[in-house]
C-alpha cells in the first residue's frame, strides 16, 4: 500500500483532471430528496459531506433490471442474441467505506460457482475512490460487523480527511494508475495520523456490540419462537433488500409477444411472499417469520459459513427506511444473545 496526501487545492485539481480524462466519473449528487450516485461533468455537482447516499453503489454493477438476452421467433426457429453491455471505464468518487466494503461481498457471489459476465465486466471497469466518514450517522453500526468509518475494504483509493488535508491510501493497481496519472499533485503523507481519525469517528458512533461471531448462536436458535415475535411488525415491503448494499437476490422474467421478447434479470427480495412460491402452490417459507428468519440467517450465518465475512456492512439504511422501524442490529443482538425482543 502506498500513502500520499492531498491538500484542498490539490484535491480540486485532481478532480478536474479526472473529469477531463477518458473515464466516466460517478459521484453522489442530489436528485430531489435523494442522494444518488450519478455521472457528473463538474465537481460542483458533488455532495461532499452528506453522509451515505440514499441508494447504495451496487446499482452501478447490479442494475435493478437488465436484459440478459433478446430472442425473436422465425416460424419454428428462435433467434437469440446477446444484449449490448455498456461498461465504460468508470471512476466512482467518494463511496463511503460501508458501500465500498459491500463490493467484496458482491464479488464473492457473482464470481463463485457461476461467473456473472454482466456484473464482472462492469466491476473490472470500475475504480473506487472511497471517502472515510468523519461524522458517522446515528444509524451506522459498521464497527459491529468488523468494519470502521475508515475501513479500506473494497476501495482502490481511500481518502481520509485529516487536519485540512486528505490522507490518500492507494490500495490496488487500479488506484495506483489513477494516482500516477497526476503524480505531481500528490504530496508525502508526513504527519497524518489515521488512527486518530478512526478513533474520533468511532467515538462519535458510540459503543456497539460486535456481531461478527453470531453465526453458531443464530443457527442454534433456528426453531426459536422468537422469530415469530420479531417478525410480527414486518410488512414484507422489501425496502430493506432494495436499499441494502449487499442484497443480491434476483428473478428472471420473460417480456414477450408473438414475435419475440426479452429475458430480464430483476431485483427481488426474500421478504416477498411470492419469492419462494412453487408452481405447485407450495411455499417453503409460508409466513413472514420464515421469510425474516431467512434474511437474518443469510446475512449473519449462511453467508459467513460459505464466504467468511458477515453479509452486512452496518450502513443502517434498512433501519432508517423501514416503515415499521425494524432494527436488524438490535434483532440480531437479541436473538444471538438469547434475550427477549
């Protein structure tokens, strides 16, 4: 890892250079009441210090809906063609550490037993410039899942504000290329103490109970009546999955007529009653308690058993936007600890 520094002027010049360059530049901007990652043409569009975006970064790698093939009927023959895949070289600016860390989780899913060419093509073309959190928001609990407001996971470059400058941690070859293209703008990182910045951000977050070792305890409570208790409020709207940086369930549907059609991949959610409904009419997860248990077990038991890390990055979006105020951090803490909800 290489460590450099940028002052405010140098950062501005670097952003201008990126915007003049050949790559698409994506950054958090305001659209109405939302903060979203969108292509920019000037640095004035960037929301520098608004905390997390409303939607996570995953939509740029795993879109809410995308065609996977087109087909056309010619008598008794079917002509199949691949859809165009737009994947220009892209620099993502100022992804928060939770969103950046989620990319490694998605990488594990989309490049494991089957390599998803759509996702991986976009991923290879993306360089992520992360921005550490100086002021974590009230819903944040990244420290409970093994991360921190200054975590480097998933970023190619991580910027951490310190004493009027930015510590620049160059973490990958993609990040190194981005820095070397404008090497004269970067200074030596003398006197920048990241540990102090991390400690200050964690102090603002407050004390959280680690959730990284709950897999076994949750599995032991698989048949617990507590699932029914905690799921009573859940309305199965799916907002938690659609706003989650790591949820990756999808459905495949055909949109067709007599002449042909398009096979599409669409976001889906395990909270939906139809998600596991069989054609026979049988549903192996017939109640919301079964479905909510699946959500929690997938993130905190099944995924860690298969891939290692917890499939939650502690961003807290699901806490903020759940219409009935379900708090996955508190629910996991209670269930794993054996307490009452």
